[in-house]
C-alpha cells in the first residue's frame, strides 16, 4: 500500500455539523496524521440554495474546537464551476456523455418497475439512445442534465474499514439540469487537484465509490485509499438527525458536555483511546475502528 500523504474532510455547509459528521472528521484527521500526512478541509457548497457562509464558519469552528488543524487554505467548490465544466466538455468531446431529460419522478418510476428494478437508484437509461429529433423535441420543454455514458463496468476496492467491495457503475449525472456540477464529478476532480491520497467518509457513500473510481480512470487520476466509517444512529435506530436530541457541539455544551468530553466519547465509540488527537494519531491503526454503527448515548438524546 502506498504511503498516505494527504487526508481531507469535506462537509457541505447546509447545516451545523452533528456528532456523526465530527466523528468521521476525527477518523480522517488521526488517520492522516498517523501516516505523517497533512489534512485539508474542502467546503462542498454545490447546493447554492441551501449553503450558508455562517454554516461554513460554524463547521470550521467545530472542527478546530476538537483539535483538528488543517494544512492548506479552505477550498470551496462554488469557486471551481469553470473547472468542472472543462472536464465535462472533455468527456463530451470523447463521446462519453449524453443529455438526459428525465425528471426525478420518471427515473424513480422506471427504476422501481418490475421489469427493470435497479440497485442503488441507478439510472434506467431512458435517454441514453435518443435520436437527434427526440433530443430536439425534449430540449424545447426541459433543460437537460448531462450523464456519463458507461457500458456495464464494475469497480472494486479494498476499503480500509469495510474490506473488499465491488459495485456496478451506472450513467451517473455529471451536471444537473440547473447547470450545477454534480457531486460525483466534483469530488473526483477536486481530490485529484488537491493531491488527496486518503478519503475517509460515512459508509452511506460506499456505494458511490465505484462510480468515482471509474471517473478517476477515465480522467487519468490516481485512486486514493478509501475508508468508510459506520454511521451514528439515534435511539430509534435511524441515521442521526436533529430530532434525536443534543447532537451538535453547541447542543451538547447547553446540557453540560465539554468539548473534550465529546471528543473522548466519539473516540471511544470508534474503538480509539481518549485524549488529544495528536496523541491518538500516534497509536492509530485501521484495525482498531469499530465496524458497526454507533448509537449516541442516552444522555445526548434528550434536551436539557
């Protein structure tokens, strides 16, 4: 395995970070530091309607409060739309894209049809082979998204936490019909540009990784090491959300939890020793990380 030289944490500034986000950030940080690498933060603000600079500031504040310092200026994806457009233009010139006029409802209905059930919300391909006349007709009433043209490829990886994983690659969206570049493209372009060699994120994103590996290969980019951290759950067994109680650093401070106490609770939930992150990094090993979801403590589930 090649030496890890740069890890990253890449939140979307559409809300305040909850302890599940912060728990993943901790793994990203100590893993990068344990390998002698640096650590960067990227703000993935593609969702311009819901992104907020105030949320960005609060996220950076909370990352630093837990002891994570980063080694380069913060990058914002909203500053890089022209770069993504150039990449999409290149793929289009290579015959690797097509226009898609489908609504979300049409895709959902086609994907769930008995004759064409597809895993993981994969695109059923209704617009893949439209004639020029059909495209012109649909274009008059609806702006198209741009999709990657694939051919039944599969990609596999060995995840540092989950182990071997193999998944199919579908015709993923590269640019939405509102002109905004899509996550799967932007993350691949930015990880390569920033020299990211280790990607740590929640395991709800594991199924998207084969798509990103396929894009990396098409663009001539190296594939980083991946590690997908099990999610944090509320008492109801559902993915952590605000309804579950005190789940942000500010919430927890209001019910008497110190930042160091929250940090140590998150570390022990991962199977790591408590203490300052710089010290945890010295003893970090992937084999220590818990492989099952974690339910937040009862005292965090009810507001004071």
